[in-house]
């Protein structure tokens, strides 16, 4: 066959010579109707109306899709900035649908085939013409509308100055070259396809191969390839030849080293790990015949790149604009190739992701997953890709990674079987590529890749509101992606359930994933953060076919209650018949209240086989985890890795000299560490030989060309010169271990004595001086042993006192102690949000003299302790104090400092009602903003044995209802009250003890009553308006609880306890009672006086015709 037809397109441009290659494109079907399906019996009816978009077009085919809702312009919005940033760059794609309005001539087999689709002419001007210079037409959809489709497509492209090739009205035009002259360099585009319809044994489609007088594509044969290239070289022997092939098997990820039957259904091959050997052989033959580069299409998924005889073969670029809803077809790429008159020489991969069918530049972890995938697939073809993880670009290189790293790791194990122990999955550093694992101990290892690439939920490019959201990677159901909380990155899944909800919350994959490569074992994993959770879990469901034929579902252990971010995982064996998986996140309604569960970094690790130690691993690779097993409790291994990148550490100082510093005080110096290398600098450890010099940070990571400022503290314990060394260990290739000399002078001021008084029982104490030995029983020899407690969200036992910290300490009798040491004249303190227990300096300091630059201290919240909490504004040496902060921040205490702020009158005495219990004031009857109310909060409760009174949750002020909590060792309480705010017409302020005794508070008075742990203060009518049975208090309880009920009139009252089977446990009341507010206690015993078992009980009141039942929970 002699090729004589040449299509020419001249481009006059001036700058660098580069081509962008993109994958498969079509602009029909689901872009118009979300439920469109080429197998649908009425598919042709939809095809006929597509370009005219009548109102009822999508009836029976879902909702209106992207093009009717948003227009054609939106389709390439996510990538047009990259593709058109340089007008001199050529853009090339594979158009896998004819462009026509005329759908009157579908191919003869469409009734059986159904896979017939087209794009409308309206796509060209807004989307294709501004971007593409050449479109390949040689594919198996070129005859979907027979000769009419080809003619219309070629005419429309030509009218818009878009070159094309690979198909035509006969074999001469189909196999002929299309020429573009770019900056004086002639470029020939050739194409062919071996997806050929009837002539390949497919009785559904017509023969797709063009003949002398029949339209179609150029057949992919060695004879045609040789003839095409030989003929085009007659035009010029110095041109570039770009050869595009439509070949391989759909949904196949790697070139196969065996032949696969060409009779397989081309639309359903997600488990072929590779296309046929023919694809590789044809590409090699094309290069041998003189092609400059080979670009293959058709599999719809990414495949590796291959260097062959110094030239590049791209086996598949995946989909670029396509409406397939299989998640494995969403990742894509742009291949950027530089060239000159000698050929192509520089190649980059730009990762792409089809988000809601729209191509977007991939970012973050998603981009790196795509690039790592391409690096692994290409490595299997003896080709190397270097992944720039910061800029998210892959570069095709000629060499393997060459910077070596070794890391020693101690691996601990969890039980796996009687004789084997297995480690948790251990994450690899993806700046490197693991080569092998070595150890003198007995062990085996395996490596695994992450198969869930959107598990961090951080890829959320901005998409116009007109776009349908029904093809998101995750099916969120009733949950949401939130940026308020995350384990790392920006986003996480937020799942809310209320106790009254009838079912669990679920987030799962929108469409199931094929288990590629014959996966035998996987690990489901992820991070979960919970608030009042009920059975929060991450799981995987196995299917025998795509999202149907459920085999089983397995979850991680359920998470309940409130927990910080924690990683959970479960190792699983894949069921024998499982071919697809679906990742699932679930949580269930709590027993009470609301549950909030967050999920982040969720994934599935697909493991390779177990290997003996020192087995070499193919690299570069896409392995993100490794796991170790052994019969030992732990093993020490060496992780050997290679990388394309090296870090380089630079320091701002070669040594550090500190200012003269008082013993017991501290000063600091700053050391700036800069990363001047081309990869992240990982500082593994920073330390010194002694505790006199201490770094503020001991490990951190520094980005490329970034710096980190490290603060080092000097805290001399004796007078005189002090010398030390700062050691910095990092992944710097040349200087992995560097040292910085440190020196400073400690000044020993004269010692002073301070007398500290203490009371019998509990005291708040602090360290008023710098001392050599801060052991509590040296400083306070009369203290009760083992009673020193500090506070860090809870009380923690301590042995030593630290300057600036506050402590609880208990004594058998009052007294004083003399502490000898060196004066503390200034302290910088870091306060956390909420309550802080701290102490002051060596002299009195006013709270108004404290330097508080960010105003973080809540006014009126400085509390000392003297048989109970006492408000104060002076910090006395040797005493401890509580203070509350609005937020985290720093304050400074300085000796002799003048007041920085003026005292403000926050008192509400005379404005609110007061209730004084054994000298401690509480307030009620007025409202206040949440921020102002913080000034009326109380510190955490003191240890058992101390006196304390407060409203529930630590408040001194409530409005019209409050639960009063009392800690007291006395038998009676003296309560005085002053009512300034009346309860209201026919209303009273009522104080009810837990034994049911009610006290009406009116005017100004004082009462002495039996001590109790709880009281209810509330505003109640003088006589109840309705019958009512209230929730018991406390609930849950052990073993005593109070049951309250209201009687608006005299009635015969029966109050009975039942178990859940309806059996009577105890009858508390059976008598006639007058109107009023009533209460009675139950001590968790039955009618015989025997304690009942823990569990849920019912209590029911019958008062006249009124009947009401409630539940209560007894804990043991």
C-alpha cells in the first residue's frame, strides 16, 4: 500500500519545543444525562436527542448532566491553565467519539452492541479548539455512526484548525500522516488500531479497518507500520514521527508477558494485569522502524512508560475526559515531552484525576500516589521515574536512585499465631525507596501498597455548583467532608449520630474497586477520633462481582466513648471468590446524647508475599508499608533504602555562647538550621550531654530551601563556666551527625530563706526559690508521704517540685517550713486553655502586674486555697494557685513589676441572688454571656478530704436551675442566702437535698441543715401546675438515687420499681399525699432488703389517673 495523501498544518511559534500528550476523550453520554448507559434498550433514543437537549431528554436516564447544566466550557477548566500556559506548546489527545449531530446512521450492530456514542459539535469551539492541536481518531468508536460520523468529525476539526489522523474514508487517508511544522521542525503523526470489530472476531461491531473504498481506521500490523514510516520518511529524513496506537485490553494496568485471547469482551477486563504481548511487540517494531515516540491508547487506565532503544513508549495514558464510573479509570496523566530536531529528550508526568468526570491537576497525596503507581509500573518495564513529591511531578530518568540510606529500627510484635508474632503495619518514608531489610535476628517481612488514594479526603478542588455530585470517590450518605478537624492535612470525614436515630451512619466507596494482582492478604486501616461514639469502625466488604454478590464484611475493633486520634487496623485474608472491595466507615447511635466521629487517612494495604530477610525489592516502587513477623518478641532490623534526593544541612552558628545566667534561672540562644538540598531534611534527634543545656525541639522536618529556628535553653545548676555539646542527627548525606559546642557562665547569687506557712489537711504549695534538692519531703518534712500532686488534665502523683508549678500537698497539722535557696526574679510561663496550677516568684506579685500580652487570663479566676477555694489577686511565695486562660499563650512574672492593668469590679453581689455554703459563695438568678461567665467558674475539684462547693461542671453562677455539688467532712452545712432577684409570681426559689428535703429561699436568712453531697436549686411554682415524674438523680447511680415527682393536688400515690421484665422490685410509696414537690430515695435494694444487680430499671408513678414511667441505670 502506497501512502500519498499528506495533511499539513503550519504553526508559527517561537518559544521552547514541547508537546503535551493526553489520554482518551469523549464528550457525550453521562455528560448529558447522569444515568445514561450504552447498554440501555432506549440508548439510541437518547443519542438522537443529545445535541438538541429537549426538556425530557433525561427521562429514564437520571438527571441532567454537566453539559446541560454547566455548558461545554467547564469540561477542561481544571487543566486548561496548564495546557495553555505556554502558547508555543503543542497539545495532543485521543478523541474516542465521533463529533456529529447526525445520528441517523448508527453502525448495524448497535441493537446488540449498544456501545454506540458520540459528541456534539458544540464541544469544539469552547473546549477543543482553544487547547488541542492534534486529535487521534484511530479507535474502535470511529464507525459508531459509520461514514457520516467520520466525515462530520473531520470537517468540524478542520474548520477549527485541529489536525487529525488515524482514520479516514479509505485506507490511504486512514494510514496517511498528518504533518505539523513547528518552529521549523516537521512532525509527522501516524496512527493505527488493532481493536477492529468483526475482523477480530467480534460479531457485534462492523469491520472497523478501512479498505480501499470503505471508511474506518488504519489496521495495526507490522506491514502497515513499516509502510507508514517508510513512506513518511520519503518526505524528510529529519522529521519527528509520533505514532499513536489504539491497542491492548481495557482496565489493564501493565504490559502482559503472555498472549490473551482477542475474543475476550473488550468492555470487561478489570483483572487482566497486562494487555497482550502484541502491544509491546508492535510498539518495539514501531521504534525499530524509525518512530520517535509511541503513544498507546484504549485500556482507559494508566500503564507504565517504557524506554526502548533510547525512545519512549507510553503504554496507556488512561482517560482524560471520559464518563466511565469505574474508580480505577479516574487517575490519569499528561505526558509532557521536550524535543528538538534530533528527537525527544525530556519527559515529565503531570498527575491528573477525573473529579466528577472532570480532569483536574492532582495535588497532595493523591498526586504522589498516581506518580508512585506510574514509577512502579514503569520500573517493571525497566524504566525509571523520579517522583518530585513537593511539586507533584514525575520525571523519566535513565538511572536508578543513587543516594543510599540505612535506618536501624526495633520492631515489636502482636500475637499472630501460636508460633508467630506480627508487627503493626509500619509506614515507609516515600522520599526513599526500600531496597531490603536486614537483621541478625530471625524474621520475615512483606511490603504493601496503598490502594485507596483518596483516603485523606484532602483532594477537593473547587467545582462549580452546577456539577452533579453523584460520582464522588466516596458516597457520603448523611455524613460530610469537614475542614474543622483532621489528623493531618486539611480534611476528614465527620459522622454524626443522635440517640434517637434509627440506623447507623455509613460512608463507603461510590463504586467498588477491583482487587488487582490476585491479592491474598490486605490490611484495612485508618485514624478515628470520637466523641461519645458507639461502635465506630473502618471496614471492607468483599464482592464476587462489581458491587454485587456480597461475600463478607470485616471491620476493625469497635471504638466507643471519647478518644483522641488513634490508628486502628485489621489484617485480613481475602476470600477465595472475592474480586472487588468496598471500603466502609460506620458509627451507630449512642445510648444518650450525640455522637461525633471523625475518620482520616483511611486505606487498604495490599500486601505482597512474605520474604526472607535480605530479599531485594524492586525499586523505585509504590510500597508505602512494611510488616515484619517472627517467633521473637522483638527484632532489630536495618532498613536499606535508595533515593534520588539528598538533603544538605547548614547552620547559622558553629558554636553558641550564652549570656551569664543566675543559677536556678535560664537563658536561651537560637540556632537556625537550613535545608539547602533537594529533598526534605529530616532531623531525627537533637540532644546534649547534660541537662544544663536543653533543646526546645528534638526532632523535626525542614522542607527544601526552608529553615527551622531551634531554641536551646541554658539552666545552670552551679556557678562558673559550663561547657557542653549539641548533637544533631539527620538524613544529610554528607553530615548525618554534626556537633555544636555550647558554653555559658552560671552566676550563683547569695542564698536567702523564705518561710512558708501551711494549714492542716490539704494545701496548695509552690517552690519559691531555686534549690539544689526539690524533693517535697526535704522542703516540707512534715508533709504526709505520697500526697504531692501536680495537674495535667488530671491529678498526677509527683516527687519533686518545679519552679513555676503549683501542687497539692497534705499535712496532719498546721505549721511552717523554712526553704533556703536562690531568688527567682522572673518566670516565663506557658498557659494552656482552661485551668492551670502554678506558683509565683520569691516575692509577692500582683496578678495585675503579670505581663499578659494577649490578654489570655480570665479575670477574677486567680484562686488560692484555705479550707476551700479563695479568690485572691496576690501570688505569695511558696503557695500554689489556680488561674484560667481563654486560650493557650505565654505570661511573664517579674519581681518589682508595677501593675500593668487596673482592677475591675466584677462583683455581682447585690445584683444576683447569693448562696453561701460554709463560707463559699455561689450566685444565681441572672444571665451572662458565655465569655463573661468564665469569670464565675471554679478550678477543678480539690482532692478527697478537702471542702468544696460549686454548681455542676465547675460554675459559681447559674440562672434558674443548678445542681449544687458539695465536698465536706462535716455532718452539717451552714447555708446563708440573700434573695435579690425574685423567682416570679407564684414562684419560689427551692433548694432540695438529695434525701428529698426541700427548703424555700426567701429574703435574707441562714439555715443549718444535714450535710449532703448534692442539692437541686431551681425556680418552682408554689404548687405544681401538672403531675410530673422527673428523671432520677444521679443517673447512672451507685447505690443511692433520688426520685422526684410533682403533685398539683392531693392524690393516692403509688411509686414502684420494676426490672426490665416487668417484675416488681420495690414499692417506694403507697399513700395519700398532699399537693407539692415530692421526692424519695432508693438505695438499690429489693423488698427483702437485698441489694439488686446492676442494670436498667423502670420506675412508675400512679397518682389518681396520672401514670408515668421512666428508666434509670444502676452501676456497680
